[in-house]
C-alpha cells in the first residue's frame, strides 16, 4: 500500500514538472515580442489562481503577508522577481535545453551558499558535484569559441535566484507557512516586474494572451501538483524528477522551435545534470531539504519547503 502511495506521488511529480516545461515553452513562444518584465508580471497575475489551492487547513489570506522572519521574506520577494526575469530572458534567447542546463546549476549554488550563510559542513562529494557542474557549464558556454548572450546571464541568474530561495527556506525552517513563501514570490514578481514593465507596457495580442495564460496557469498547476506529490512521496524521491524537464526541453526544441544540440553541449548538459543528481543523493543521505522545482517559475519552491501538507488531498 505504501509503495502504491509513493509511486502515485512520484507520478504526480513527473506531471508537475511536465506542467512547468509546458509553461516555459509558452513564454518562449512569445519570442521576445513583449519585454521580460511584462511577461513576468502578466504570468504572475495568472499564477494568483493557484493561491487558494496551496492553502492548507487553518491558513488565512493574511498569511500570505505573515512571516516568521521579515528580512528573509523580503529577500525571497526580491529574489523571485529577479529570477523570473532572468529565466524568461533565458528561454527567450536560448534553446530550452541550454536554458535548463544553466538553470540546473541551482544545486551547486545551494551548496556554496549553504556553506557561506548557513555554515553547513560540506564534504568532498558535494564539492566534487559543484566542480563537475561548473565544468559542464564551461563546456556548454565555451567562452571565446561562441557568442554569449543576455540569455546565458539570465539563465545563470535564474538558477542563482532559486538557490537564494532554498537557502531562505532552510534558514526559516518548517515553521514558515508554504502560503507565505509562495505569496512572497508571487507578490515580488507582481510588484517589481509590474513597476519595471509600466514605462514600455504594450497591449498583448490575442495569441500572446494565450501564451501568457499558459505560462502562468501551467506554472500554478505545477506548484499545486508538487504539493500533492509531497503528500504521497518524500522530497528525496520528488527532487530528482525535476530533471525530466530536460526531456521536454529537447522534445520542444526539436519539434516546435527547431533547436539543434551539438555534441559538446550534450556532454556539458550530462555533466550538469550529473552534478545535480550527485548533490541530491548527498542531500538525501544528510536529510536536508532538497532543491525545489526549477524553470522560469521558481515559485513552486515554496511547496518543497521542509513542511509537507498535513493531510493527503
């Protein structure tokens, strides 16, 4: 019976990360015709739909603003906005596979930041994973041999932003409500991106509204599904399923966007994913919270925080 429940949770997690991949493909279909600020802002508006489904028994709407640590809540508020802008920029200018590969540096950033800010003890295996990840990045980027764009910077910043959110979760501990963490991310994107988008705001076309709705609603669906998955399976099993996004990225790249991946990029992607998987394995052994959902909408990180839903859905 327990195995069936665990399998159900893992399958739901795969569905969640499929939703995230489709969300990222939706914002890429806009093809940069709207500014990343405007796409991020309007996507966050649609993400508000997910808030009621992420509330647990006893939660109140005011809990979106309540927190056990206001400074860290504000850090999450700002980091999510910057990470969303970076990720949207990455998916606009890069192939989905390349964007994901760089965003998947997130576990390496978590390791480094955990040592600096949380004073965690990190062994040689996790440091080896960090080195492998950055070697993979150098192979993907090949500085000096290929032109680097704002998309590469955006992808790295997206991963760094997600890492900041994870460190914030660990610093706050399980007493912080998921709805507060998720709310900080959504509100940060709405306020910061809304302010930046206002000067050059342009009315989206009908097809652009469709892609924006897909971007925001599918991201919200992903967050909800991850929360449900966590009710059935431990985070140690849910965490690795996030790398299934790379499969979707390759499929979308070839079938929709006409992307092509050369051999060096394949090698780099394998090294980066291997680095992330090694980090996840070590985190599982140590019993620390795992990296959350990735992609252009890192708001789902909130539902992968230390606490899990009180009851099964």
